[in-house]
């Protein structure tokens, strides 16, 4: 018989024969199952177990060891419960006694513990332990090559030392968010500690490096560490399994070597591990410098229409098709160009280029007006007004056909200097438009005080027309209010990002003056716009 003490240290005592037929369940066991008698349970113990675990148990019993132990799932009232089973072969060799303990509370703790053991507390990302496990799994699967990209932030220590640890932590969290956005759905992003991250991704090192250019771009955007921005970069080393190492620690070590190479080659670049000292490097700033030299930058023109859909002008938009990175959007490269101190140069080029193009367009359509974007960095330069006037006279164009698009933040920065430059340029006949109107936080007073001729309602508001956010038509009312306000002080209104007929109708009804957007015309080359103008003439 079963000694009485057993019932107290185990939850259930069960006897099964070698065919896994249930022959006995203890009183407490019956209560645990929620039944009154053995007859209410399936005869076959395997039926009570999760099918995977039943297989394990069956194999053990078939082998007939003296005793064995395993964790298994018992299906109780439709739910799997984790139990620990210790089995003892009874004297007649035809039955096993099973001592079963309900371990589901520990299993839950186990999962929580395991999660904590494999994740980084600050960012919630998988840590080294998790990374190694994921690496080993991929390696076991064999077949395709995969790579470890080791990322180390450039300039993080300075941020930490200058702004303090709370800001440093915030930068790491923001880094995590940016990285999470650019990695692929099957990639694993992990944090090794400090400012070191890893991307585990399928593909050979060379292919992976191509994908990682988005990482460089994502980190190069300024970090908002109020009251100042912080500019960081990232050095990346890539090593591939199995060509650069046949196990986790070798591949990681080689990715680390490559990362140090990227640092010593000037930081903010990607370097692939090689056994020799040579390495392939990509750096965005270097690519921008090279792109400028090799003529990779160019300008497209997005047509603008009056409310009768007649072509009346265009906005010049800068483009960069890099031989290394492919086509990069200006939202991404302009902050980097500004940070690299190249904006005055590139902006000047764009302005001169647009002025020359304007001269040609005006020969086809005399009333044609050209809008050019000006970054706050350009406006802050001492000689900005002189530079614009020079570009105009060089191209031989009428100054009042040039519109400079500036943002509210330009107007907010170094007020006095900006106002002087604005006044000078205004005197010369140049017009100004407030870009991204409605997104700033400034007072409207400047609209009456400064020589502005139009506002450009930001595309976020236009997008909301007919598509009320949170169910209200507040955005539509805001658009109407902006138009009325602008008209009351004799400013023209341009709507950008107009994509649908519904938006167009609404804007026409509200009295908007100019329309720009994919509905009527996407940004196109100077040659394509020339053909459009010829057609219109
Ligand atoms: P932005 O001045 O607000 O330019 C309008 C942006 O909206 C352009 O994006 C344009 O392609 C896009 N767009 C036009 N119509 C539609 C539409 O119907 N739907 C949607 N979804 N988008 C539309 P892009 O060309 O990517 O330029 C982004 C930003 O980069 C510009 O925003 C501007 O702030 C800056 N940028 C572009 N070129 C220059 C430049 O030469 N100098 C300076 N400083 N900044 C520039
Ligand atoms: Ca603009
Ligand atoms: Ca805009």
C-alpha cells in the first residue's frame, strides 16, 4: 500500500499499468481532477496528458526503467496544467506509481523569471542570453547565412556626461524606438548593455550592410534632449555566420572587431569583418560629400495650381539619389546636411539652380512663380540676403516671382537678425510664405508684423479633411478658420498635400487660393515641367 505520508507531499498519486491504463487515483487526486470516482476519468492516462507529453511518457514506460521523472501537461477541465511526475516501477513490474505535483505556479514564475533573465530592464529589448539562444537556433537550422550587426553609438558618452544619466537613458530608449522601426519583421534587436545594440538578421554580410544604411539615417536625426538637441552617430560592425565564425562568440567577437574598425575609420559608418585589415565602409556624411561632388543631388518641381486648376507655379524640392544609399528622402538627409554644416552650401546651390530654372519656365509662362524652401540654418547666416539677391540677378529674373518658404521656427529663432534679413529681401521684391502653417507654436502676431505674402497650410490638416480624427470635424473648422484669418490680413493661402477631389472641393468652397498635391501633380523633373508648360501655353 501507499504510505500515508505521500499524500501530503504530492498532489496526486496515480497508478498506471504498462499500457498506460489508469488503475488508481488517490482521494486528493480525484478532488484535484474535480471528479468523485476513478470511473469518471478516461481509462487511458495518455488521454489526460497533452499529446506531446503522452509520447514522452509512453516511451519511458516502454523502456521500463526502475524510475523516471519528467515535467508534463495534464489537461484538466479543458486547460493544460504543468505537473512534475516522478514514476516508480512497482514490484510486479506491470505497474508504475506516479507521484504528481502541480507545478503550474512555479512554471508561471519560471516564465516571468526567464523573461527577466533574457530582457534588458531599461529598453525591454532581448539581452545577451536571449541573443545567444536565438543565434544558436538559427545556426541549428542551418541552410541560409545570417549576420550579426554590432552597433555602438558615437557620441553617447558625451551626451551622458553633459546632460546626465536620465537624458542618457531617454536617448537609449529613443534609439530603441528608431531601430525597432527600421529593422525587418524577422530581425532580432538586442541590447548588449551601455550603448551597444545588436541586430541579428538573415542574409550575408554584404546584403545586410545595404539594409543597415537605414539605421545610420535613423540615428543621424537629432535627438531631442531639451533644451538642446543632441547629435549622435552609430558605428556598425557586421560579421556573418558561418563564414566569419562557426559559433556565437566568434561571430560576435568578429562583429566587434569590425565595429572598432568603423570607429577608427571615422565613425558613423558600417564596416564588414574581413580577416585582412581592409574593410568596406559606408558613412552618410562621406556619402553626402561625395554626392555633392558627383552631382547626385538634383531638384524636382511640384506644380501648383489656382482654384480653376490652372498651372501657375511650382515648389522646388531637393532630391538625392545616392550611389550607396539609393534614394533618400529630404526629411532624412536635410537634418544631416544641416548637422554637417553643409546646408548653407547645398541651400545656395538649390536656390541658384531654381532661379535659373525659373528663368526658363517664365519664358514659357510669364506669370510663373517658384517657391524655394529655406532652412533656418541658411536664414541665420550673415550673408543670406546678399546671397539671394545675387542669385536673382545672376539668373536675371524678376524678384517678385520668387517665393521663399520659411517655417514658423525660422521666425522664432534669433528674431532681430531674421527680421532684418526679411525686411531687406522684401525691399528687393521677394515674397515669403509660411510653410507647414499650423504646426508651429508661435503667436499669430508675426503674420501682421512681417513681410509675409502667403501661408501654406500643413498637409496634416489637409489629410484630415473628410477624415475626422476622433470623430469631430475640428480639423476642417481649423482649415476654414486659417483661410479666413489669412484673408483678413491680405495673405494668400496655399494648401499642400491635396490628394482627393473631396479635399479639393472643400478647399475651393473655403476660398483657398492655390493647390499643391498628388491629386493635381506630383514632383517632377525640370524637363517634365517644361513639357507641361508647353502644353499649357
Ligand atoms: P515641405 O516643404 O513641406 O514639402 C512638401 C512635401 O510634401 C514634399 O516632400 C512633397 O513631395 C510632399 N507632398 C506633396 N504633395 C503631396 C501629397 O499630395 N501627399 C503627400 N503625402 N505628400 C505630398 P519631400 O519632397 O519629401 O520634402 C520633404 C521636406 O524636405 C520638405 O517639406 C522640406 O521641408 C524639405 N525640403 C525639400 N527640399 C528642400 C530644400 O531645397 N531646402 C530645404 N531647406 N528643405 C527642403
Ligand atoms: Ca515647402
Ligand atoms: Ca510643408
